[in-house]
């Protein structure tokens, strides 16, 4: 039985391209694990549905209640 095998060059991949893919893939995983605790439903909906209020010092506050 023969295995279906392709080399990297047959797939159009070179060593520099593989290195770039590994670096960006690692960056994605690290950034995902850093930001995943902030990706809860309550926090996302708070940001999406409220109007942020910018304070004079530059910080942003998201009020809990919506003023329509």
C-alpha cells in the first residue's frame, strides 16, 4: 500500500515561509490565551450595547444602564 506523500516544495512551501507561519501561529495562540479571560458574554455585551463615556483624564467608562 502506498502512502500519499508531498514534500514541502511540492506544496509551495519554503523554509522561510514555514518559519513565518510558525511565528505568526505562535503569536496568535499567545494573544488568544492572553485575551480569552476578557471575552465573556457579559463584558462583550456591555461594550457593544452601551455608549462609552470618556472622562477628562482619557479613561473610558461603560455605564451599566442604557439611557435611550
